[in-house]
C-alpha cells in the first residue's frame, strides 16, 4: 500500500488536475475514431501505456485503468459521436478518439486523486498474483525494414477486468504481423478484452479463446473496411488459471512448455504445407503453391491469421486450442514468433535457457542494469530477478539471429518457478516428449 501511495502522489504531481480541451494528451490514442466496442481495448491500452511509462506497479496500473474505464462507460458519450458518412453501408456509431480518451484520462486522474487520499483495501499486497509468474520479453526488428511484432503480458488479468470470482488469471500473447503493423496492434489491443467478456471463460477457457479470436477477427474486419487496411497477423496466447494452462493460436507463432528441463510439445503451428491445412484450403477451392516457401493461393505464407481478408476463408480466422493441467514441476512457458522458431528447434530451448541462467553476467553487457557490481563495502550485489530473466530472453533472441534468422524476433518467457531452482538444475539434452 505504501508503494501505491508513493506512486499515486508522484503521478498527481506530474499530471494536471484536469486535461482541458486543447491541452495536449500525455499519451497518444491508437486511432482517430473508434467504435463503442473498440473503446474498451483502446482506453485500457492508452491508460496502461501511460502508467507503464511512469513505472507504475503493474497491479495498481490494472486497477486504475479498470476503475477509470468503468467510470467512462457511465458517461454520456454522444458529444463525441462522429458525423455519419454518406457512403456508409449501415449505421455505425463512431467516436472521436481524442475527445473521448481525454475524458477517460480525466477519469483516471480522478480515481488516482481519490485513492491517494485514502488507499483502498483492493490495493493490499494479498491481492497480488504469484510472485513466480515473472515474465521477461525481448524483441528486435532484426534485418527487416519494420518491426511488425507486438506482445502483451498481463499478470493482473482479473484486476484489469474487475473479475472477482474464479481462479486468478494471467494472460500472455505474441502477435507476428505481416503487410503492416495494424492487425498485430489490433489483436494486442482487443483479443484479451474479447476473452474477458466470454461467458465460458472460467468453465471452458478453450471455447472462450476460440470465440475471442473469432470475434477479434470480425472486429478488425470492420476497421479494415473503414480504413482500407490490408494487413494480417498470426498470434499465440496463453491463459494461466490457477493450475490450468490454456494455449490458443493462429498461424506459425508458437508456445513451448518446459517441465523439469524437458521441452513439452503443446501445439502444432498452422502452415500451408501442413497436410490437414492444405486439404482444408483445397476443399474450399484454394491451392497451396511453393514460391520460395509454401503459400496460400500464391500469396500468404500462413494458413490462419487475424486479418488477410482478401484471402478469407482460405486463410482461416479459427483458432486452435490445447489445455494442460500444471502439476507444479513446470519451469517456464516460452512464447515466440516464427522469427525465433524457424531458426531454433524446441528441443534446443531448455539447454539454451539453462546456460543463460547459469552464466555469470558480464557487467559491461550493453543495455542491462548495473547489478552484480561491487557495492561500497566490496561485496557483490546479486542480480535482480528482472535482470536475470531479461538476460535469458536476450540470449535466446541472439541465438536465433546467429542461427540465421533475418525476421523480426520476439521471445517471451513466463517463469513458473523461482529462478534459483531453475539455476540449480543439471544440464539436459532437452529431448522433447509428446504432450
């Protein structure tokens, strides 16, 4: 609670008492216009981005954004309605994003002011998730002209959506865009929001994920039609509910579970040359041809994706899912795009991670905190959990690049056990058993 109070005080000192019309916003909205449904995801993204830039505790950030969005949705939003366009096929309410997000940020400031006067019980440390769900991410553009990957880590999923019943949930996702960043950004902004609204979330997470992917694809179709967008994105997402791990995916981004130093296969990526995918496409009247790589109708190198509407239904928006019960001996979950997995075999991952965990850090290594340096008494300070995890993620990305990957590379590690336990493991061959 003390940490929350200190942050809230600092936030209120930095932000004005009210963001008046004409005053520049402290963070830029993703879109110029949004539907009422899109407002949920875009507001939460804007609020979390603003707070993360100010190093807000993640749990506090989730609770602040949820409270501010709840207040926003009680307001009269009609002053922000955009004029109907003459060529619009059907009536659709669009909101002017800057104005409505100004209102959202003012609600966030009001909540912060109220909580700073009296920190509520919901900010007690007992409401925090397991400390072992530590997440480390590293992403690079590599040799590509643009970075089209997006990722999202939400250890405080329940708090962000005001979910009070059921198991604690944590959500992690990686999206690999192609033809632009729009689809990947859209999926990273809205998929988890769609998931939170599914009635089967707590009873059947796999079904909830499938519906969420399908609905996100349909939502993006509307935006793509309005704004003449042509991009697409693969995606892999993980939901951890207590001791249940649910994986959902479209395309060739992948997730890997490592248990006691051994890689466990949870999924098979969607690629056009996969026999069942090839048959599905041909049954629909399409074809799979080799043009440097296997492509759907000579175009996309993925057979399932959000977006790519010029090749629907051949490029399917239907996600696949798998569910695994966690027994407590799992080490970590790795999510990554094909820029990683096209260059690194899943069986190589456990040994690469173990070596990175057990290798002493080079104090001169660029971009990492100066942990482990002697203090004034001459003793060596231990590396922080964040620094160790970040070093592991960087090592995996560097290995993929050295192995020949020229694509964007994103690696996300979700550690399920304390790093000290993982560092003590013996070397392993990393053989990948079947799930």
